[in-house]
C-alpha cells in the first residue's frame, strides 16, 4: 500500500510507514464509533451527565491523537526539513503548537 496521501488543499504530502498509518486510522475509527455512540445517547434521551462523560472521552481521545500526530511530525517531517536546511519548519512547528494550545 502506498502510504502517501494526497492533500486536496495543498501540494504537501507525508509518507507514513504502515505502523503509523494503522495506529492513526485505528484511533480515528475508535473516535468515530464513540461519536456515533454519543449520537445514539442523544436520540435515546439519555441523561446529560452520561453524555457529557462520553464527550469528554472523545475529547481526550482527540487530544491523544493530536499528540501522537504532532510527535510523529516532529520526529520525521521537522527533523528531515532541518537536515535539508529548511529551518522554516521550526517556525511552522511553533505556530502549530500555539494553535494547539488555545
């Protein structure tokens, strides 16, 4: 399987090894299931606190996904760019971290 994914909004791409790809997809699939579960809870008129508990679980899972993706980005994209003399990647990384910390 070709791990490079085409970005529809830009020309930049990231080649992910099979392990990284499977881990990210697994996390996304699990969150998608959690979201469907929350929808079912709302449709079933479940108690607000129970729904909020599940929302927090999804929020935590999304934060963990972001941390994993950011870590992989630093270890691969940023390091490779610095080795190639593209130090503007550090500025991009700093801006990205600032956005994530809002």
